[in-house]
């Protein structure tokens, strides 16, 4: 059903209605109705997801004026000491069974939750009057966080025993030719209003970003998003109410040519996606926790993430506390942030704050950059039996895999600027692929290599910001094969995620 609806979504014009003519004096007079323009349907294929058309009210001059907000807030900042218990108190975890897709994809599963209230019966159009917004003075505390001991700290697991992984050869392979990229195509909207899966109606995901994917199990792909907002979201940028630092869904969609359909999401209440990794929500301490990659080994799911201390004033620059690993043993429903698998950010320059982790063979490879989008890329690896044991990691340094000695143990395999890297191993071509945002180019680029440590090819542009303003992300779908590379793209202008396709030879 979804396929047939989506195929009709691309129709821009209705067929012309031809009225039969009458013969007059040997000539035929045929009347043809003009084609009636129709707004193109969104990725969901649902008429209900079209933005409302604002029709002028005859004789009402207020319709010519811009609409004013209902409320204007004037913040009154003041300093405030904020005690922060360490370690963080445990929060109760609530989960409900994930709701399956509706039989009618255009039905609204929760109109009482997601739809705005209907006007009262008998209410007419706006009167000929001008209502000014309500102006309020709102206290805006500027917190000064001060850590204090938690009187009831949660129990910690025992620290893993130290492991000596030894030193192994790590020669590089010849540099491949750059990928040949062509045929860039926007496929569909993954999140927000009008998205393929109607995430705003089914899970109150009105605005979000990233869309990082991995194969959670055969025939199932996990897709995780970053800061997520529900009601009150208005683009551009991250804003609105119902803030969740991260949410997770699952897709079994193998025909990506008409969009990426999300089957289910981890939920904590009806029509509401749950936050997976909690954050303290305190600026200059831990403002949010953002996923950076995911992978599965056996029945366990892993997710790398970054604990963001504060977003910088300059776009593309931020400060992390550490990069960490979390795991799930119940199919992604609940997650544990491992207290020892963390890479602390020393003086703001440590590697592996923003990581992409990929299992292959006996090892899991970790590609990482410092915080922000201007750092260079290094690589480490760990045996799949010791993923949560930092002492078992080897860092590629000076042509060898060596045990870690400090937080910057890896050599540079790709010079910066590299933002939000994403790496996969493509079985169909026996090549490693890496995408990232090159801020100097203003584009998301693609490289390839024969070995994880390189040599990596020169970059080829996948998509440029001249076509999609304020773009970032670029996370590859694990089921991309052959010459079709599917990837998700985020833009700050819309603050939502789209599915893209490029031809890569």
C-alpha cells in the first residue's frame, strides 16, 4: 500500500479533462479543460501532510499583515550556583511495546496527542482587530555547575582486567583512485512533517538530525537520531518542546528507491519515541549526549556517543567531556553507558571524541576525530571479545598497531577538517568507504581504501552546500550495494533528515 501511495506522490498536474466537441459546418469545436495544478504530495504520500494553504478572507485587511506570535519573552539573566550530584542518579526507565505501522499509512494514530485543538463550533474567521502578543519578563538563570557527591551512588560494575594486546604490523595498502560520483538524487524525507514514516504523527518527532544506521540483525537496520523535538518545533535549527537527546528506530525496508520507511521505534508512551542515553541538560557541564555510530556483535548492540559539554558560539565547534560506548542486551530497548569505556577529552584536543565504529573479522575498528568538525582522523582497533576494555585497544601509529599510551596515540590517516565521520566496509567492492563533512569545501565527501589504516583515496564530493544549505551528516545505509549509495543528510535550515542516493563507480 505504501508503495502505491508514494508512486502517486510525484504527480504534479492532473490530467486535462477533454469535453467532446460538436461539428459545426464541417469544423470541430472541442472544448478542453485547463489542467488544474496540484501541489506535490510529501514523502508520506498523504494529503493530510500538505502544509495548510492560507486563504485570504474577503474584506479583511489584517490578512495582508504578517502574523504576530502569541507571546514575546524578554529573558532576565542572573547567575546561579547549581549543585550537580556525581555520579548521576539513576532514572527510572519506562518502555512500552513498539506500535506496529498502521494499516492505512495516512491514518493518524494519535490525533488527541499530535493534532492541534479544533476550533469551537460556530467560531468564525478572525475579527477585524489587531491582537498584540503578550510580553513577559522571564528569569533566565545562568547556571554555574558545581559537582557534589551523590549520597546514594548507583553501584558500579568491576573494572575489566588489564589486557596487553601487543604490537602488530599495520602496513598501508596502495591508494585507490578517487570514487566517481554522479547522479545525486533526493529520495525522500525521513523525519518530520510529511516524512515517509510520518514521524511527527507516530512518535512526536517533529525535528531531529543525523540518522546513523547499522545492521542490528539480519533483515533489520537500526537508525538513531540526535537531539529530537516534538511540539513547538519551528525550523531552522534545534528548538521546541519535548527535547530528547537521542531516539532509535528500526527499519526492514530493502527497497529504498521510494524512501526509507521506519517500522518501529523504542517508545516510553503512546505515540512517543523514548530517549535512550540520558543527559544532564546543564550547559557547560553536559548539555546533551549525541550518538556517533552503532554496530552489533552477536546479540549485543553497541553505540558510540559523545558527551557534549557545551555547543560553541562558532558553528561546527563544540566541546565534549568524553567519547564513550553504550551497549544494549535487549534489542536496543534499554542501554547502559559503560563507565570505563570512555575516552576523556584532555584540554579539548583528545582523539576519538566523535567516532565511527565498524566490526570486520576478529576486530572492531574505531575511526575518530577530536570534538567539532575541523579535526583529523585516526584509527584504533580492538578484538571483538574485549570491546568494552580500553586496555585491549590498539592504535595505528607510525605503521604499527600499538597499545594505547595516551589519549592521542593514533597517527593521522586523513587530515582535517573532517566532521561527523561515517565508515563502512562494502562487501560488494571489497573496499572501505568513509564519508564526512569537509567544512572548507562546504561539502560532504566520500573516500575509499583497501585497508582501514589506508592509504585512503582523495575525496570526491557527494553533495555540496550550494544545493543543500547548511548541510551536515552524510551517514551511509548499510544495505547500499553496487553503484547505488544511499545516505542520510541533515540540514540546519529544516532540522530534519532526508534520504539521498548517489551513483558511485
